[in-house]
């Protein structure tokens, strides 16, 4: 796989948004004009597209294999029990939802209003440890935060460490509700003065303190972040 370290994160992000049809019509037209004039950018686009395809196919093979391993057991446990408890289960879920909403603290409500995991990086990584990180990022961007966490935790256990790994593992753990573990990850990033993720780490650090009901610590962290919504959230906490 090609090393994309010489390509700026901004350009890789633009390429990925183009491949995922996330650019506005004006941005897309401008990017396609740039592609027609820049042969190197066009080559990078092709290589990123191929890397995405390889990574996603590899992950898909794993998912299909796991599905078939579970299938005999699933056939026995899914259908009949589901038919027997469907109506009762729906009623229970509605009651549980009402209970959950009523018991939320103001801090938890604010957390849910503002928390959104980072969208992730372009999955165009090198072999070995970075390839494994890339596969974790595929999991992450598909919403499989448990799978992503397991891959990245194994990398940490093997001695691989970086602010990027810590930041996205923190996001994944936060999405899974593992607040204390996520806080450890964001603490590691926020204390790294050279990290490009430092400001965002303070944002997520503040959200964790908020969910834990500690407004003072939440505002302390948020005040050190230039995340777009940080000032707005601080204002709400001061009301």
C-alpha cells in the first residue's frame, strides 16, 4: 500500500469526502477541475480509492466468516423467541425509554445534545501496524466502535502509540460509554502540546466531565478548546 504521509490531512479529507459524495455541488465542481489539472492528485485519488476497496473487502470477508460461524446457533435462537415476545418487548422498550428520559440530569441532556464522535480519518494506511489501524478506522467509520476499540487496544498492547491512536480510541470508547477509559485517552492527547488533536481532546474531555456531572471540570476543559461549539456550551453551563 502506498505511503500517504506526504499528502496533507486536509487534502486527504477532501479526497475522501469526494469519494463519499459529501462535497457540495460547488466544492465537487472545483475539486474535479483541480483533478483535471493535477496529474499527481488524480493518481492519489485512484490509490486512495483502491486502498479503501481493499480494506473494506478484507473487513467484509471477516464479517461474512463470522456470520457463518454464528449462523447455526442464530437459527435456533432468533426466530421463535422473537415471535413470542415481540409485543411485550415493544411495550417494555417504550416504558424504558420514558424512564430513561425522565431520569436524565441536565448535564446528561447537554452531553447528548452536543456529543458527536469525530468523523474519522481517510483509511489509506501503510502495512503492518498502520494497516491494522486503518482496518480499525474502517470499523469506526461503519459504527462498529467495539471492533475498532479492540483493534486499537491490541496495537497499544503491542507498544504502538501515537496521539492519533489515543484520540480515536478515546472517541470509540466514549461512544461505547466507557467514560473513564476514554478520559485516559483524551488526557494523554491533551497533555501533548504538539498534537493536532489537542484542542478536540479538550472538547471531548469536557463532555465526559459534563456527563459525570462535574460542571467545573467540564468548563475548565472546554475553555482550553477551540472546538466550534465550546464557547456556546460554556455559556449554557453558566446560565
